[in-house]
């Protein structure tokens, strides 16, 4: 059921409160209450990794109308459903092999991917013919398409394959700039097996390609060898399982290389500034080496991925299959879900793990059709001129999703009483900003056009209007993605950018409203995430930044601090809040002294209090990453850690901060580098330089809704160590034999180790609220060691559990923080028997509120 709301304009003052209450009742979601599960999840998200019969390979996820559908290879192809990417329910078989002896799709249904167009769902998949000779079956592989009215299937095959010759692992890419669609797939460059690369062909219709495939990649790297042995001279390299996205104007192809059953199987990517062209002898795309996702001691053969947006519509989520070690059979591939990050123009993702992970983040507000809203729906379907005010909050930067469908053929004939404005402006959509009748901005859809319309200071602004595609079906569900970045508004319709413009609205905050003007409409899922991502493509990009000091200009796709000098230059942006993630990419220009620094403002409040995170320019090993807490010109606190050996200043580096209340975690180029607590509440981020000139790109901020891990440096991965001892700024306090150890970690590079004597590590967690908490830790120990995991000083009786075991296993402690208390001390300790040679290790701590 879709969600329909009514709000008659003439009764606005009288019924605002009752409507707001009704909306909360209908959708059980009113901002700014955090939504979704707060407990961590673990991979794989579906299936039992230790069951020999479990195989759910080649996962693809479709996000549609606020829900997720996952499809996996198999005969039949199976589907699953979720609302959060973590908890999945089985839908069942959605496409079966044909029993027709003349059909092309009799066996081996592989690699399903689903595209939505105008009310129909199109499943592109690989299949073959049955044969007693495996060579015949192998060479008969083609890519075809099945059609359904629902993402839940069943899908009915079109009858003929889409690709004229051998092809597997097809994926459809719709270019967000222009809407052209391509079928990327794995293709045999030589008439033998294996030896596959990746090509792309333009889709001329849903079941037809142009027949002019263009070269994208060929197998070329040692790790891509099909036999997994780069020295055997076979040269049977394989690239397969493409997925394609576009980020900041550049095309990215993620592919799997090598043989699926070997640990060398991995994910890598290639890039291009142009869409596919040039035929099979074309230039191809540039590979970025080495692979960005590879096997670990606990996870084997990650590959065949898909990308989808998290529920907040901001974060990219990487779905792929892998095996959990130890496995019984190489077929035992199951779906993993991890976040994918962008370090300027590079892809980064943490290496696969079976440890605790923070759930994908959610919007601050979302709504779906959960409730008996038939009467409200009937009024909207009648085409009345009405408005609705969901409780979204007010923001100056956000990403808003709205799904809707309109019924122009059901529109009533206009009467003499219908106003001239309603006659001309029939349509439905979203009001992006409305202070009063003199100030409003709206996105409107009718059966022929989509438009961005505004009235500012009582004057009608010339609208931006685009014609809809000739095959547009108004009665099908369509998706708006409306991005407001300060004064700039951009609108994507069904994944294609269609409207873009800057309006004189400055930092006026928006509270979104739905509307219909003489247009029968049904509103579906909607979601709002406060967010911005600046690439500084135009000179007016600077207008949404508050320059506290310094000289800043926007040009050439970056924000430049050009003043230099010894003083601090600061530029800020974003709606202040307690919990957020901010990032920016920094290219060093020049500096005045060795004390010069540049980086991000991790937090700034109204009292001129700042937390700064950036790096200086020096020779290794003296080059440092700095974290400073300042009040005006007064330095309150500061610490630094070493930059990596070979750190280059002539390329962009990405600094990222995650702020949860007073807890800050800092990353450099994807690697967690430092963590600390500072007494900063509602704040906003920005950029800074001190005695340096620098260029900043990809500056972003998003609200955090789903709480993440409350422990700082939970895997001992930061650089806050002095040899084997914690520095004074490290959140962990170590004693006895406890030390970080660069070996045999549960995940990442380090673990906590206690050997040669008793040891302990503890951390004080502040900012806790009343309620029940759970502490997880992954632990192993040998004979002669007696480890304990405990929690104390939280206002109740201390809790502890024995944590012994010779394999990595998760240990849990629960405790309740009473009213009036806001902190706790977590502790891992071990007694080591003298001369026993025993040891205890711990890794991947995770604390969350139930």
C-alpha cells in the first residue's frame, strides 16, 4: 500500500497539530527519532556459513520504493526481501529454467540483476542449454531478460537472449547524465575457455542491444589468472561480474578477477572519463591496482558484487559473496554487506570480516504506507488542491527521496470555480521551501513535464522545465531524488538528473511538504537525510560556506585557501547536530613553516570552539597527523601521530571524522588513525589551514542516525602507540604485559595481546544514557591464560565473564546504566601462569545500547 496524505491549505492553522499526530500514527516514524536496529550485525547476512548445502552466490540488490530485494544465482533463481540490508526474509523462487527442449535457458541460471522501468521489473540473467558435453553447455551461455509486474516475481523470460553470442554476468548501467543505458557483461575475446574480459553495448530497448560491443577491460594482472598461478604461463586471465557506477562525473567499473573457487579471487576496479566507445579495439578503461577487496585468514574469495544505496540514500553499500573459513566446499558462497567509501577518486572498503559491524545508516525521517489510510488516499486521488506536512525537521542541506505516481486521465474536468492558477499549474510533487505565499520553491510533475518552480519575494522566478521521456508512464511509481545544497537545487527522476538550478534562498531552512494541484496522485515511500557533498564545480559553490577567516575561492573543482600567512583560515558548512560524519579531500599547495597545517574542522560550535584534524608537511619520520582542541587562539589540547612512510603531498588525501556526541574517530585515506573525546556537543564541520595554502575537494557531511560503536579504537588500529605502549592520548589504558600486536588479528592489522605475565586494558566510556547495554569482544587464549571481560563503574554491580578459548570467539557482557549515571569502564584482563608460555588476545570490541 502506498501512503496518501491530505492537508487542505485553507485549514492549515487549525489542523496542523492533528495532522502531524496522524502522520506519526500512520507511519510510526517522526523525525528526529533514530530509526532502525542499533545492534551490530555480522556477515554473512543470509545463510549458514558452516552448512555444506548453503550456496547463495552472485548477489544483486534492487532498492525500490524504500525496500530491498536480493537475488542470487540458482536454478531456480531465489529472492529475499529486507528494509535495512541486514535482516532478510525469503521471498522464494522467482525464475525457473525452461523445460522447453528448444529454449535457450534450460540450465545454469546465473547472475540475476533487476532493473525497474515504468512499472515493470526486468531481470537480466545468464543461462545455457542442457548438454551431456560440458563444452557445448559452456559455449551456449547467453544473457537474457525476464519481465515481472513485481520485484517478487515471477519473472517470465522474453523468449530470446539479449546477447547474440557468448556472454555471462550482465549488468545494466543507466547513465545519470542523459539516461543512456548500457549492458556490461563478460565476453570471450578469444575462441577458447577461459580468457574473458568485459565489454559494454548500448541497450536500444529493454531486450535488444545495438550489437556494437566496446572494449572495457581484459584480464591482464597476475592475480587475475584463472589457475591462480601467475608463473605457469597459461595466460588464461579472467575478468567477470561487472558492476558500474558514476561518481563525481567519472565512470567506475568494479569487476571480479581470477577463478571463483580460489582464494586469489578478488574485487578490483577500472575508471574512465567517458562512456564506453570505440568497439572491441577501443581504448578500454584504466585499471587501478591492486584489488581493493581480497581474501583474509577468515574470509575467502570475495567477489561478484553489486552496489546499492543505504536507507539514508547517501552511503554506498557493497554486496558481494564470499566463503567463511573454514569451509567444507568452495561452492559455499554467501552474501556479505559492507560499506564502500570514496577517497577522492579512489575506492576504499574495509577488508571482509565476520566481526561486528554498524548497520547501514537510516534517514532522519522516513515514511511508508503502514496504516489504514484509505480515506486520505481517496481525497488525494480525487485531485484536490491539497498539501501535507510530514514532520521532517528543517535543514539547509539535504537529500530527499519521494516516490509517487499520478493519474492524469482520472483528473476531473475543470469547472468555472477552478482558479486560473489551478488550471495552468496542475501537477503533484514536493514543496522544497515555503515560508509564506511570497516565498516558495517546489518540484512539480504532470503527465508531460517535470519542473522546478519558485516564487521569491513575491516575484515568480522563471521556471526550469524539462519534457518527460516519450515512453514515460505516469501511472507507474517514479522516484524523485531532490538534493538541496545551500541555494542549489538538483532533481533526479528515476535515477537521471533532469533539473538543476541556483535560487536566492541563502541559508533559509526547509521544511518539506507534499502537494497536489488538480492532479490525482498516490505518494509512496519518502525519506530525508541532512547531507551535502560539494565538488565545487561552479564559482558560486562558495556561497553556502561560512568563511570565518582567510581568503577562499572556488575554482577547477576545488575550494582553495589562497591567503597563506601564519594565521588560521576557517570555512564552515552544515546544520549543527550532535552526531555526524564529515570528510574532505586535501591537496597541499605550499606552506610558510614546518608548523603549518591543513585539514578539516572536525567540530565548530557557536562559542568559537574548534576541534581540528589535519597534517603538517615534513620529511618522514617527522611528518605528523595532528588533532587540536582550541578556543579562539587558545590551545586547549593537542596530540599527533606519525604519517605513513612515503606519504605524498602532491596527491589528494581524504580525512574523515565520525562524531558521536563527544567521541571523535579520525581516518586518513580510509585507515583509522586517531580517536579521542572532546566536550563538544552540537557542532558543524568545515575546513582549515594554518600557515599553508591548500585545495579541498569532495567536502561532505551527513547526519548519523543509527548509533555506531561506542568504543573508540575498538580494534587497536589507530597510530596512538609508542612502540608497544599506549600514548597518553590513546583511549585505552594498558597495564602489565598488555600491548598491541601486529599479528594474527581477528580483523584489520592489530590485536591486543597479553603474554609473559598478567595484563589488562581498559577504556572509560562517557556520554551514556539510561538503559541496557551489551559489550562484545572477540577473544582467544591458550593454556596457562585466564582472560576476563568485565564492565564496572556504571552505577550498578560490576559484571564479568570468563573469556577462555583457543579459537577466535565472541564474548558478551550485558549491563544496565541507571538514571543519574553516564559512564562505564570496560576492561579486558588476563592472568598468565608463570612459565606456561600462555597468552590471551582480544580484538574488535563493540558496545551498543539495546
